């Protein structure tokens, strides 16, 4: 599907936090793959409060296809994406991550399935991960235990990405969480509103460069948000 009157069909947000070793590769790979697929697109690269060379690298990559926005203080993964989507022009909005753990081809596969099956939301489903035992157990516990227990839903790989949705879906979800709970908010609200959801198997690669910003305190914050969100569901807030 081509662009009409300069408006891209797909806007992809990529939040980068201290990813100086991955930023250039991630952006250039995505530009190349989306271009070859014939998709009208824009990439919104978010300097999400970085303190290394990420800012300079992203600025050097700006073009008619790559827009860069700067968030002075890192308020969370979700906030970086929401900041990008506020300036997005595409009919569909999506995001992937800046750590180079997934191939740019997965964005094309997910977008194609969204269009071909007339879905409202399509996401990645992790089938191969380079995570250690602790991260695998943590993910399994969350998807199979905490979500059914606290939210009343078993939604598969909630945190799997890339995620792409129609702009109408995005507007209806009224997203507000700024941290890593952002993924859960998307999925629970989308299911409750009856949106058509699909997924695509995505092979995750082990991080080769840079350091993960996921820390233990983030897991505690996540649990707090899980309880808060559950209370909101019980009160009919969502």
C-alpha cells in the first residue's frame, strides 16, 4: 500500500536509551527493509533521555524517512513511544525496540498480516530467546500466572514486539502508562474492547552490544502497576 499525499501508511516508533552501539544499525536496517517491501513509512526515533552518544548518532540519521525527537528525562519505555505517536502521521502506528534483538523483517511480517487479515492490532510472539534462565522463568510466571490471576486474562506473550495497530485502535485505547506496563495496558484494553488481534512468530536474538536497562526495581514497579490496573478494572475504570 503506497503513500497518499505524503502521508505514510505506517509510523514506527523506536525508543533508544543509551543504545549508542545499536542505534545506527537498528534504524538503517529498518529503513532498508521497509523500503524494499514497498511500504510507505516513517520512523520516529526517540532519544529517550540518553546520556551517551545515542543523541548525536540519531541526529545524524535524520532524513525524509527518519524523524528524531528528544525526551530530556527518561520517564519510561511507554512514555518514549507515546511521545513519538503524538507526532506520527501514519494510518497505522507501531513500535519496536532499539536493542537490535529482533530483525527488521519482523516489522514487515506483522504489518502485512495486519493488512491482509484486516486486524486492529498485530504483535510479535517470541519463539526463540537469548535470555538466561531467570528471565525465561520471570516471563513464564508473568504470562501464565500473574496475568490470569490479577487481570483475569491469559493473553500469551503480552510483552512480545514489534506491535502495530491501526490509528483508530490507538485512539480508542486511550493509553496512559509510561513504563514497561505499557504493553500490558495495550493488550488488556484491546481484548476488552473486542478488537481483532493477531500475532506472528518472531525469533529474538541475544543482545550482542550495549547493556540492558531492565533492573530489579522495574519488576517491583511493574507489580505495583499490575495491582493498580486490576483495581481499575474492578472499579470499571477501563
